[in-house]
């Protein structure tokens, strides 16, 4: 049995998905039933990246009440990856209210323990993520570092056997480079919102000369999900 299906984790996930649906409904509405979805996505990703690059803190502060969370199918995939990898040390860039964190920490719990380092710019979001983890009984497995990942992840204290990149779109490559010395051979790197529009992160991880094997995956496909394995 896995803890996603019954008990505290399952109950917490059910509640947070209900809250997330309400909190993010208006944000998501613009993409629903859009006739020219591909063009709309390309334009909105470009605009998003431009605004992030101008001032990442104030840009994300505008989303302080939004979950911006992974979908259930992708969450289950995170859990499966952590289990398949038998991960004990996980790093997550972009924690928000901790939905992806719940899935990854549940995998650690179901394998007997481990340590997850998450990081989040917004203190209020980090506090809500902690409360969600407490409710699910997973808080002892997770450390959430508040601040900019380029600083908070500068020292991850050892080897890392799974990485989730789900923060500012424009920072995936710098954050990966920061973590690179700590990756073990075979480490999966999951990029959520790694949209294939002029993306220097994808150019890097899709070049086997850099020591990665990478391709998009069809889980929550319109959200730009890239699955990468460190092959050095
Ligand atoms: C897409 S959301 C993460 C969703 C989360 N993984 C989940 O499934 O619930 C992205 C989050 O990354 C945070 N973020 C953006 N840039 C960051 C940075 N440079 N350092 C730390 N957190 C950052 C934002 O504040 C936002 O809450």
C-alpha cells in the first residue's frame, strides 16, 4: 500500500486540491477553451519570462495566494520516480504551498525516510506548505528554505538523487548548474513548466555532450514537462 491512497496524506491532498482549484480558477480560465492555445501559450510564456527577468521577487509576490501546483497525475509520477530511484535525498526548486512536496515526501516516508530540501521565495507560502506537511504527517522529512534558490540551494549538504525544478522558468539552468556537482549518475531531473520556446535549459539538457539524456513526457503535457536523467 502507498500513503497516497489512504490516511493523512490522501486526506491532505484531497483538501489542498480543492483549495487550489478555487484559488487558481481565474488564472487557469484564460487557457480553457482557448481556440489558439499553442499561440496563447507561446505568448504568455514569453511574457512571463520577461517579467520574471525584470524582478523575480515582485513577479512571484503577485502570485502569493495562488497554488500554481502540479496536477494529481504529475504528482503521482513524482512519487513513482522517487520510489523507482529509491531516493533518500531530494531537492525541489519552487515549493509554493507544497503540493509536489507532499507527493515526494510521501515517497520518502513509504521507503522508510529521507530528506527533502525545498525552497520558496514567499515566506507565507512556505508557512502554508509547512502546515500542509504537518497535517499529512510528513513535516519531519522536509526542510523548506525561504529565499531565492540561487542562494538557498548553494549548499545542499551532499549528494542528491532526485531533483524537481518548478520555480521561476528562467532560472532552471542556473539552479541545475548549482546542483550539478551533487548529482549522482542516474539522477532524474523533472522540469515542470520547461516550455519548449527558445529555452536555454532544454538546449542544455537535450545535448548529450553535457551529460544528460532528456525528452518531454506526456503527463500534464501542455505544461511543458521534461524528464531528464543525469548520465555522467
Ligand atoms: C509553479 S510554483 C511551484 C508549485 C509547487 N511545486 C507545487 O506543486 O505545489 C513556483 C513557485 O516557485 C517560487 N519561486 C519562483 N522563483 C523562485 C526562486 N528564485 N527561489 C525560490 N522560489 C522561487 C514561486 O514563488 C512559486 O511559489
